[in-house]
């Protein structure tokens, strides 16, 4: 059975991601969104969105639209807005070639389907799309492709580009650039050999009239089946171009988007894909992904569903890993906030997962990223905290800080990741390479409280207090450092770390476990919170408290306090009514719909169809 036969999809801002596991293709990450059931505008289509290159936290374009114009009924149908149904599938859990299907109905009863296969070419920085449109009856038609362009600078809202049309090596290209990053878009119809555009326009997004009107306005809104040509424009731009197909009812063509640090390199990357052809690129893509999986540990259980989830999780993590070693937390945007940042705490979890799957190279690359991201200078944050030895909350892919509050899971966690990599590999060079990194982090922790860790931000980044999860991570970090120091022959320092961790652990229940709290006796988000919320952070149960058991190993799973906390997970105030899981905490509405009954952050499980 296929991967898709085992999966029940949950509503999401993104339904697939695709990249390559090696080569220049590692620099490209594309996402696909299926709008049915997740958008309140009645859109039912699926399309490629928010593709990035060279830095996975920076988008190169917002979306890639395919539009079908039919002369007989005078109608233009867009893949996102007008498809009547759609689907998004992977080739397999090991090969993330993405297959999109969209169905259309014209006003005269004619129907059409659009199948698109999407991959990233391993040998060049390019996104390659194979397209096939089929119509139930002949009519004079033009197929348009339209890109919402926007190359972010990574530090603000600047997505101003210059875009223009050039001709090179027999191909027409739309080229766009900003901040030293370029993309070049071309198309080819193999049956006719056509490599030029049947009309093109560079426009300004949102402009509805005049010389700068958007390509969207020109192609979709004006619905004339032709383009008022414009070759070049600066600003917040879009670009569209046509492919006249006459009355053909089965149309195949390919679209290549090359990325580079110059116009020429972007064009060359797109051309390389075109010259190789989709079949050859698909063979290479599948081979390198299969090889990557074969070099890692296989699924530990003989169950098709569990194996598919195991492999797909590994595939997704690898897709999201930058060449520098960092892994963005997610290529999605709940409530318009992007998660294309690297959280040290999340990266620790990725390291643990990679090690468990035998992907040691990826784990060590992530550990190296943490070492380079650490604050090693004497820096004071806005709370007046000397931050040397810690990490910022999260980072852009190039190691620049984004959010800056202190989270102890992002201080103790990297020490734990170092210890884990050393233990897993048995390689003392790993111990030596990152010993200074862990020692600096442990120095900070040792100075951050005698009887218990001082206040810090909770893992949900909402509360300043003695968080349950963060305090457990600090204890785990010092315990890990004790073993690292002992192995390095620094017995005195090992004893200091071990003693402090023991003291903090002895006071853990007094701070973090509350009796007669919101649901009864259970762990809470944070003791003595700085903020006032309802329900209060020191009264409500919190799913992050389960991390006190795993991975931080501070509380036994069968302890009275953890058993008591788990016993409340079925309480209607904490569990999600729409999904079989608990929420982060009772009343949390940071969910796909903004309603707390969605839940879905921790402990989510899927069931077979």
C-alpha cells in the first residue's frame, strides 16, 4: 500500500515540502499548499508556494499559479481560486517528489484536470515542475503561469524586487533579483519544442490599472486570454507568461526555476534542468533520496503505517536542514507568522531524532551549527541579563538572532545534545570539539540560581517564570555537563555540575507540581509567573511538562506527580475535541482555526483510513 493510504491529513497551512538531500539542490526548499478545508474563502486548489533558496528562512517567491483560459466560454480559471477539487501526494515516504492534482469545470460544462509533479534537482539549485493539462473537449485555449515574486531580505518586510524578461540560449526567462539573490523562470513544451513565451508581463502586485498593473489583473481579472506586455519593473512585483495550446486536449510542458547569486547562474541552473529533462532529473532525485535512507537506520518496527511515518519524518527533517546544519522549525505560517527560523531547543530534538535513525552526519552538522550560534561575547539583553554562554530564542538561517529572550531549554538542551552525540558516536573528538561550547553554557547555568533555576521564558514563549520544562532542561544540561567534564578529566567541575543539578532536582516538585490546581494535582506551565493570564500559568496543566520525563529525564514516568498529571489529559478543558490529543494548555487558541478545541500541538496521533 502507498504512503497516502495510511495517512489521514489534518488541516494545515502546508501539505508537502520538497528539497534534495545533497548537492546544490540542498539550497532549495519548496512547499505545497492544498487550500480545501483550511481556508475560509472557498478555495479548493493546490499549488506551489513560498519557495526559498540559499537560505531556507528567506522566500524567493510567494506562489506559482497555473491559469486556464478558454475562448469558447470566455473564462479564465485559476488553480487556487477555481479548482473544484485537488489532492497532494508524495511519490513515497522516502522520495518527496510531490504530485499535485487539480480539477476544473468551465461554465459550458467542459471539464479539465491539471497534474503537476514537483522536485528539486540535486545537481543544480533549481525547482522543476512537470505539467499536464487535459480537457474534456477541444476549444482554443491559452495556459498561463504566474508568479507572485518577493525575495525577502531576511531581517524585515523588504520584499522589493526587480523583475524583467530576457532571452538566452533560445529560451525566454523571467528574471527577478534582490539582495544578491536571483531566480530565473523558463518553460518548454516538448511536443512542439517551444521555449518562448506567448505573451508576458511584469506588473506590480495589487495594482489594477495603468502601465504598472499586476500580471494577476491582466491575466485573471481582465480575462481576455492575452497579455499586455511589459518587460521590466521594480517594486513588489509579479510576473506572468502564456503558452498557446490551440484546441489540443492533452497538453504537456515543463517549468524550471533556477536560483543563483547572479542572473547568469540562475539562468544556467534553469537551463541545466531543461536540458537534462524531467525523466532524467526524477531518476537522479529518486536515487539520491533512496540512497540517503539506505545509509540510515531503517524503521525499527514491522508495521507499514509506522514505517511510513518514520520515513516521512526523516525525509521532512532532511528537507528542512540548511547546508550550515541548522533546521528551520517549520515551513508553515499559522496566523500569518512564519516558522522559518532555527530554534536551538527544536534543533536539539532534531539531533536526538537523527541520532536515533543513524543519521550521524546530520546530527553533528546540527551540533556544529549550535556551537557557532552560541553567544560567546559579553552581551547584556534587554532584561539586563549577561548572556554569555547562552543562545538567543531563535535565529535566521545565517546565524543572526531573531527573538532574544532567555529560555533555559535552549541552554541546557545544547549541552545535552553534545553529550548525546558523544555517547552515540563514542568518538572523543566530538567531546573535545564542543567541550568549550558546553562549558560556557554550564557556566551560565551554575550562575543562574542556587536552590532552583531563576526565572526564564517558558517553552511557549509567553510566560516569564520558573517554567517546568525549562527548569527540567537546565537540570538535564548540568547532569550532561558533569559526564562530559568527568570524561575530560575535570572532576572538580563535574562535581559542581552534579551537585547543583541534584539541588535543583530536589526542589523541582515544590516549584512545578501544584496540588488543587485548575484540574487537580498536576504540573503547571510556570511557578510565580510574571504575567497574569486566564487560566493562570501557575494553575493550568501544560503538555510541555511531559518533557520533564522525556527527553530531560528529571521525573520518572511512573512517579505519582507524572501519573497524576497524565490522568487529567482526558479532561474536556485540556483535551481537544476535534483532534485526539491534548492542547498545549487549557484555553490555548493558537491553532489552525483560532479555536482551542483544535489542539494539535503535542501528542497528536493519526489513525488509519
